C-alpha cells in the first residue's frame, strides 16, 4: 500500500539554525500539506501546496517557513532560523485530485535546543 | 469560528464496551468530517469520514453519527478491543479558494484506553 514517507525521523538543532524537513508524498497525489503537533497538543495546519504554489497557509506559517517541491517526488519544509517554540512533530500529508482524504506520514520530531 | 471542540479529553472503557467521542463545530461551511486514529510516535491515520448529506456512516466497528442542525458529530467504537487504545482526533475541512486543497482543523484529541 502506498504511503507518505518523511525524513529524518528525528532532527536536533540549535536555536537559530536552518532545518529542512523532507517528505515523499504518495506518487499520484497532487495536494500536499504540512501540519505540526506540539507535544500533547492537537495537530495544527501549517500550509497547503498545489500546482507548485502555496494554496493556503496559517498564521503559524510566517516568513521563517517556506515550502518547495524541488523535483517530481519530494516536498520540503524549511525553517530558516529555528526558535525553541518550533520544537514539535511535523507531519506531511497528501491527497489526490478526486477526494480530500489526507494521508499522513510518520512525522519528523524536531527538537530545538 | 474555525474551532472544532472535542470531548472527552480521555476515556477508559472495558473490552467490549462502546466508547463514544463527541465533536462540535461552529463553521457551517465545513463539509467534510474525518476521524483520525493516532498511536504513540506515529502519524494520524484516517479511520472514517462523513459528509453532511448523511446522518450516519458505518465501517466495520466504527460508526460516525452526524447531526447537522446541532453541528455535532460523534464516533462510536463497537466491541472495543485493547488494540483500539490510541488517541482519536476529529477534524473538519472546507474547500479553500477554489484550489481544491482541504485544510484540516483538528479537535484536541481523546486518549482512549481499552482495558482487557
């Protein structure tokens, strides 16, 4: 069964450093998403991406964040200058053109020290 | 108005019991209501979903009841098993900007424990 994959599974970084989180969505999907989940809290929407551009973003997704689809398979989230409060699980999700069923990856745990 | 309120925060049932998790929303533009199951250290997995044109949907032991006038929906798990112990999230979405992407708004989650 096709699945969304994410790398790395755990990323530790120093405050102020740049990080790139990587995702490989399901191959025939066209809509891509990033969500985050601070420990013990609900999952929060960050950004959606379709046709090589951002279709919607939340207020969390400020100028420190950017997304890119550098090739036909990867979808990345970059945080330019990490803050302590960026520590969270980051989930990538994708959906196809026929439905809005979003399939989530296993997540990347980001720890900012 | 974009919030989805979920209750209870935690729930403990005996094996074979029927846990019920409730969610309420304000935004009448929401038109898709999925439930996700999440095990520790894993991503949310789509369990079952419903649209407002039906009042109930059943898939295996999982049933969603939907009350459009009350703006509420709930998840029932029949004959619950210890393997159902997980955190359950309700969510809601609305198509945005005509682009077809569906931003999910999640509830805060319910931690279910099924005791053998």
